[in-house]
């Protein structure tokens, strides 16, 4: 009987496995949009419960990032909104409208993430405004008691 040469057979098998494992397809990650939970009906109901600050028209609540305790003038927590207006319009809206709700501006910063801080005798309102994709604006409003 002839002796089978194992070295060439092993080498051919290894080359075959190596070449077979190489893929010609380019694997790219699947784009997933940010998690934004939008329920228009619940959004409108929640926004109508807040009466002591102005809310930009056509704002939608990001329910996953919103945490509110209380309602009316006595709400506390974080209200996260998404609006189609640009950052400049939203910034100017709050700068002009918060005064009409008896708040005084304590601080304002214009940068990549714009911030406004307002205060009245009951609470402080911290507003963070930043740009989202597709021309939308993200607004985060935090309300805390003053004393």
C-alpha cells in the first residue's frame, strides 16, 4: 500500500478553509434611529397638565426621557420635548415668553447646547436646547423647588 502524504493534504485543507472564510460582502451596521417614544394623544394630555410655563406649539413629548410629578402650577421633574422649529427660534421663544409667566431670567448660555435658567418665588426652571437630526430641536425642561 502506498503511504498517504499528510503534509500536502493538511496544507491544501488549511488553504481551502482560509479562503472559504474570507468574505467578499462588506458588513455595515444597520442604522437605528434614536429611541423617541411618541404617543401624540398622551403627549397632548400631558402638555395640557402643565400651566405655569410656555410650551412651544406643535411640541411632542419624548415619553422615555420625561418624568413629571404633579400638574398645573405644582409640577416638578423633567419634561423632554421635540419640536420642528430651529434652535434659535426655540431659544428666543423661551427668552420672550417666560417673562410673561412671571419668571426672571437668571442665566443664559448660547453654544452647541443652549441653556436658560429662570426663577420665580416658587421654582427654578432649567431649559436645555440642542439640535437633533433632520432639522428638529430637543428641549429639556427641568423644574425644581426654590426653597
